[in-house]
C-alpha cells in the first residue's frame, strides 16, 4: 500500500507539526526523527509523554548521510526537518536522488515521510519535485513551473 510523502516549507517547526505527524504515525512501534543543524526539539514539550521512548533521533550532517540513512532505515514513519540554508548548499544530483528515494520508500514500501524545510524557498525546490505545501496560506500550492498539483503526483 502506498505511503504518504508530505513536503512542507515552514518558518519554524513546533508542537503542531510534531503533533500532526505523531497523530498520523498512529501506533507504530517507532518513528524516525531526522533534523539538521539549527533545528531544536524539546521532547518534553513537543512529544506526548507515552511516545518519547519510541522516537529514533538522528542529526543530519551531510546530504550523503541523509541519502544513506533513508536507504538503510526501516519503513517506520520518518519526520525530516532541514534548514533551507543547509539544503540549499547540497548538490543538485544528490537532492534529486533523495527525492527519488523518498518517493520509492513511500510508494513501494508504504513508508510515511514528512519532509519539512525551515526557512525561505530556494533553488533546492527545483530538484525536489517542485511540490511543497505551505501552511501559512492553509492551501496546497504548486510552485511556479510545476506540472501537477500535489494530490495528482502523490
């Protein structure tokens, strides 16, 4: 059964984003939380008390690390948070590879992935399918140049 790939651009990540993710993750035994430099997570305030021990945390230092981790982890739900300054410095072919891996994991393995970019939109969007959700306007947006809306592609 196909999973769920959600790509979002936000100004910051807080309780609401983690709560929505945990609600969607349901009763999975564990979830993966991957964050880049500049993203702070307060487990006592942002995660419900009963799930804090099921969260597998990994700090993303390089694009290659994210690529390898996505390929090697199981199909438990993934929450990925990356600063736009960090992802903008990554090579375009690696970004395309990461996007392809996320699509494969969600469609063929049924893995749920929430991919959050914190900060301003940038050139990285060109290599990540050009489809991001912006909660500020509370509507699904198609980035300029995209061929399909989010629902049609994913």
